[in-house]
């Protein structure tokens, strides 16, 4: 029977080097992976062994680890939803606060400053005249429906003497006589309209102040007719070249809700006149 060949010293030395190299590589791998004796003991602690008997423990831990990475499968989305619900409630409060601030800003009113030319200058020297006949202007409508148009109607009033400006203005407010009404003559001036008899005539401009009713209860066309009635009844008499109208002693710059602008000095607009 043949005996195995004897191992030479060189071969043993090579084998030793190989085994040592493998051990060194294993040590490097252990360090690179972060394994240590303390971590191994911690991972296999008593609590870990206790959890081995609990069938759901590892599953719960695994589930929690998965849920932490997926918001759709975690309870965190419920917290997010609760936050969104609070956020949905907050805009209501924020909106109310913003609304309050806006209302506060809208409610802030700049004090109106009346310029000297916008304030009624006050009563001046009165005009006196003898008796006679003075003209007053009213309205009459011609046509029907949308084709209906107003025209100024000139009528006469007997004047017994005194202040002609006050007389003409009062006759305007009284309106047409019953006979004139029966013929379709109308008045665009409101029945409740009042005027201040303390007028001022200065440099050919007559300053007259009326109550607020002058601006109420009329379409833009009717408001224009009111101004024309006043202008045609007064301008051209006693040196009156133009009129400044005031409401409650404040200069009237526009009429009606549409804010129809008025010229600086009111004059007669070109219109057809009907004699009555």
C-alpha cells in the first residue's frame, strides 16, 4: 500500500498565507458592513427573544417601517388630512379678518373739502321791478312711446311788482295752471322742491340754492328738462347771463345716479319753444 506524498514546507507556507489573507478580507468586510459585537448583542437582546414568541411583533415592526415610507399606507395622511381641514377652516377666519380689514379700508372716508366756488356765496342785493307779465317755461310731450319727446312751453304770469327772481322761481314750483294741464302742459320740477330766496346775482351769474329734491325722482332726460326750465325762465332777464345751481348750499356739479356732469355755468341749451 502506497503512502501519501509528504507535504513540502513551501506548500504549507503558501497555504498559511492564503488562510491569513482570507481572514483579513473577512475582517475588512465586517468593518465595512458596520457589524460589531455590541450591535450583535443589541440585535439579539432579551427583548428580541421575547418578541420571537409574539407572532405580530415582527410583522408590526415591518409594517411600521413600510408605512413610514409610504404616506398612503401610514397614519400620517390622517394627520395631514386633519391639518388640511384646519387649513380649510382657517381661510374662513382669515377671510373674515381680511374682510374686516377691507371693510375698514372701504369705510375710511376722506373728509370732503368744499372749495370756495362750491359754497353758496350767500344772499346779495335784491332786484326790484314794477308790475307786468313775466315768462315761465314748462314742458309738453309730443309723440308716443320711444318716439315721445319733450319740448319747452312758454307761458305768461302776471307780476304785481317786487322781486322778480323770487316770483319766477315760485311760479315754476307751482307748476302749470289747471287750464294748461288740460292741454298737456307738465312740470318736471318735483312738487316738494324748495328754494332759498336769498339768491345772489353777481357779474351776470345768478346763484340759486335748492333742496335735495332737485336731484331725485327723474330720468336723465327729466333732469335735463328741470335745468332747462330754470335756465329759460331766468336767463336773459335782469342782466342774468348764466346760473350756478346749489343743493343745500353746495355747488351742484352733476345730476342723478349716473352722475351727469354739469357745465361750469348753466346757460340755455338750444331747444324748440312752443308758445302757449
